[in-house]
C-alpha cells in the first residue's frame, strides 16, 4: 500500500511467522531444522508435493497404494518436524525419531508393495501382519499426539478399548466384542481403518487444495484481499472492523485454518481497529470470529467439506452451493455485531482519500483472482475437485510467471515455486495425521455399529424432540471441537450424531452442515479457542476475555444452522436421495433467508444491547424472544419477529429524536 493509506507495513508491529509459531498448533510445535537434515526435509516435502501433483493430473494409484504412500510422506515429515515433547530439541531430530521413520516406511511400504497379495488373503493374517498392524496403530497414535495434540489419540484409544471390551458394557452400548487380531486387521489391512475414507480424502482432494492455497499465498493473494476489503469497507462507520470481516471472508475462501487466517489478516487489521477506537479485546475477537468462518466459506472451505463429499456421496460442487448462503449469513451476523458496536461507540469511517482506489487495485492486481474463478468454473463444468485443483495450480503458476515477466521484478521465481511445494506439503502433515487417527475411530464405529447406538441414545435423551436433539448435537460439536481439529470432530459426529438427526427427518445435507458449522465455531469458544487466543496475542488483550467476546460476536450466527435444519430451503436443497441432490430455485429460499436475516438482527441487537439506540431491558428481552421464535421459520414466527424488530426500531428512533430535541432546547 502507498504511504497515504492508513495500513502500512509499519503498522504491523509483530512478525507473522512468530505469531503462527505461538498460536498455530502445527507451527508452535514444529522444529526449525537446519543443515543437511533441514535440506533433506525440504526435499522430502517437495517430493511429496510432486507425487501428489502427478497423481492428481495423470491419475491416482490404487487406493491402498495412494493412501499408504501419502502416509509414508506425511508421517516421515511429521517425525522430522515434531519433537516428542515440548522440551524436545527444536533444531534436530532424535535417534528415536529416525527409528519411527524407518518403521513407518517399512510398515506402510509393506502395504504399498504387497497391496494385491494382502487383498487376496482376506482375513487370514500372518504373524507379520499382526506385528505390522499393531505397530501401525501405535505409530499413528504417536504422530497424531505430536502433530495435533493428545485429545484425538485418547479418543481413538477409548474407541479401541470399546471394541475389545464391549461384552462387559451395560445396556445399549454393549456388544459381543472383538479380538485384538480382528481389531488390528480391521485397522491395518482394510480400507475402513487407518487407510479409510479420511486419509483417502487427505491423499487426494485435501492435499491439492492446501497446495493450491500455498501457491496463492506465494503470488500475493493475501495482501491483495486485505487491500480489496479495505477499499470496499474502510469508509463505513465500522470501517476497520468491517475490513477485518470482509478480508477474513476472502482469505477464508482459500484457507482452511482459522488460526493462520487470524494471524495473516489480523496482523494488519487489528492494529488499525485499535487505532480507530475499538478496545483491544474487541479488535482481537472480531478478527478471530471473522477468520473462523473461512472453514465454511466456498469455494474451498476446510478439509471437512471434502470428507463430507465422500461420506455422503454428494458431489463437492453441490456442497459448495448448499453451504454458500449459510456462510454468507455467518458473515452477515458477524458484520451486524461489528456495525452495532461501532454505532454504540460513535465511531466514524475513514476518509476516502485515505483508502486504496478499487478500480486501480483491480487493474493492477485483479489478475490474482483468476485462479479462484478457474477452480469454480472447472467444478461447475463437472471436473472432479482433484483435477480442478490441479488445473487451478497450473494456471496460478502461469499467471504468476507472466506477471513477474511483465512487471520485470522477481516476485515469483524458482525459489517461490519450490517454496510453495514445500509449504503445501508441510501444511498438510497435521491434517493427514488427524485423518489417519480419525480413520481408527471410524473403523471402530463400522466394526461395532456404535454409530446407531449413539444415535438411539441421543434421540432417547431428547425424547424425540428435534429442537433438543439439535441442541445436544450443537453442544457435542462445540465440546469436541475444543479438543479436536475440525476435520476429526466432523468425522466423529458424522458417524454418530448425524444418524440421530436423520432419524428425526433432518435433510442429509442439513445434518452434515449442522455439525460442521458448530464444530468450526469451537475455534473461538473458550477454554480451548486457538483463533481467539491468536487474536488476543496480536491485540495485546486478555485471552479469555477475547475468547468470550468472539463468541458474543459470532452468537448471532448460531441461529442459522437451526433454521436450515428445520427448513432446508435455506441451503436450496429439496431432497437428497442416494447422493443425488435436488435443488430448488433460489426464489423459493428468499422467505427463509429474510427470516434468517431478521433473526440475526434481533439476536445481535439483544446481545449487543443496541439497535439505533441503547436498548432498554424489556427491548432486549423482546428481541431475544423474537430471535428464538425465528429458529423455526413460519408465518407466525416471522410476523412476530418483524413486528418486534420494527416496533423497537421506530421506538428507538422516536426516542433519539426526542432526546435530540430536548438537548437542542437545553442548549438554546
């Protein structure tokens, strides 16, 4: 940006890499390898990206081979990058790490080399199979503990114990039990355990979209998004905060990480918010809440969206279509809270001459958006997400090279190209480890039938009431999301909570989006709220205070999933039969969208205590009641919501007019 703009490099008083190291789980735990082993690690990462690019463009290998080789790469990088303990050496790997790497290559290399022979032998396990299978489970648990945290491995261990000791459990949870050999066989030699759907998605779609994001990052898309958002919203009374909302929405459309999004855009937006009058904890909370929504924002969304496509059999492009309106409503809800706060504080926007010119910005850097449009075009044309990402990466490279040649600078060269390959591979390690470990959980669920048992318990506990079932599922999503990555949380609940919702006639798409939506919100929900803590770190604010403020800002968005669970027209879905989605015309969704907007404004005003003026207690109560009534769209609830909102709006306007008149008279 030019010097006349209020956002300059000097405004960013913190180093983005340091912030990522402090608050991003992957970055904070990883080693900074130097010397020969550092170079080898870089070569392994580049080789992994080349392998993934080749198979994406020219055809994937046999499922067992593709997934096992993906694990070999990911686990090898994981043991090199992540020490066994927090106090472990951050500059070099230990002997134990090298032992684990060798075991990893042997154990999963065995599956890669003898894939056909293993498939033919069925359940007839040899002693080697049992040994390798047991070690594979232990390696998966250990690397996930290092890269992701202890919560997911603990859950996986509990599920394994459940499979073994089922006969000793009472009631509906009891089952006949399985031997250790049967459990190991299911986890290691089938495509329903470690090599199941989650790692299958990681080895194809997820990796390619992470790599796509890495290439976009190297071409400067992140800074362009911030400039673009600033030029669009800087003049509003909530200008800097609204810039954070819009910029984070843009960034979120290509990034699956709430923390990385918070740090990248927040390093610019949070200091500016503080400079224009927002309190530190509010500034950090705005960025965290806005960045978190990126995981539900098309066209890329987060890794869980690709797994949803595999679980449901619904094409990814249709998931994007269904997720679009709820995602926009999420950002509308966050933006409404920001606007009300700015109004309450009496803030003003920035002069237009201090803002970047949008026309000049688009002419000079608009080409950076082409890869995003390309990927959507390919998806609409019916290409697979894998091939769409492959072509989009190729086009982004061509555009970056062309722009570099035209400008005559060195903004994108060989170093940036190799850097993107390295960044993409290293960025995929945490997701791959989480998917491998989550595969153990899914495998136990399929082996024991636990999913149906849990569904029965949820429905029984809720006494067959949909609202209570949705509420319990929401709480479970948020609690699991506090300790598990979004991807793992989604996988667990997709196998256990979704059947309960479907049993109560919730649309398949609605049920899956419901758990994804609330699992994402967990990133800003204390006590484990990494995105909020990252925002607090940038703002220099209290972490817990920032976390609760972020929940408050996003609270109005909580109404959206309930609405599409009751009425799937909000996600434009008429019905889903065997993976075939029948969409309804957009016009039929307009009444439900308006209902959602009214509900969001009512809840935001009730929570913020402000509409056009400070709300009195009874006004907040009425607004909150109206918001609750709009959870289930209908003529009566909509009418009640409109009447309450309109009445309070005009009452406050009238009150402001009277107060202004009295003030003028007193001054006179």
